[in-house]
């Protein structure tokens, strides 16, 4: 089983992904954590090397993650890479779940400084608006995480995953 969690920054991909993996008894992988482990903090990479360099590191980690199974959380912009989109669209063994979230909930999550492309709720909304079509096109299942406990969201995804064989992708 391979489930990829995609969605905007601060949608809960890491938090929900960890819980979902635990519930399903599978490995959890976070591509942002992989990048940080090998290259240092993401804001520092953006500041010192720029976004194109970061995106190349991100693509490398996406390819490594997709070679394995379990629950994989992508960084918010990972799916904007055409090669990553092609990987997700062509792999019948991978199910893609879009975690969506409302701006009012994100506002309080933006203060941690971990998101270099998002410095305000306005920049977050603009980023999400520019990515929404891609997120929705790639998703096999969508769920709003705005006002729901992590356990409830993870349970709903797990139920969906158990009842939907990978061959039944959209």
C-alpha cells in the first residue's frame, strides 16, 4: 500500500500522515523531513540556494519516497513538478489523498516560520489558489482537515484506503 498525502502548507500532512501510518501499521515518510535531514532547514535552503535548488532536492526525495510503500507526505509544492505529476498519474499502486484546509484555520499555524513561501495568510491563499487545480486533478480522495481532530481524519482516510483497491483509481 502506498498513499501520498498532498495539499497546501499547514493542512496537516505530517501530523495526519503519522497517525494514518500508525493506524494502518505501515511506514511513514515525509519528504520535507528527508530534505532537512540531508540538507538542513528548508528556510535556510531557500535563503541561501533559492527555490529552484530546493525543488531539485525535493524531486530527488519524492523519487526515493515513491520507490517505497506506506504513507508519504509531500511538501505543499512537490506536486507542481511535472515529473512528479506524471509519476502520480501513471502509478496505479499509488493512491493520492488531498488534505484541504481553510484559511481561517491556517492563520494560527503560519507563525512557526517553517514555510518560506508563506509569510502571511494572503500569501498562503495566493499560493493555494495557484495550486488548487493541480491538487484536485491528482487527488483520488479529498478531505477537509480544518475543524476535525487528527484521529477522525486519519480514520476516514484509513477506511477509504481499506475499501478502495489501488486498481480503482479515478
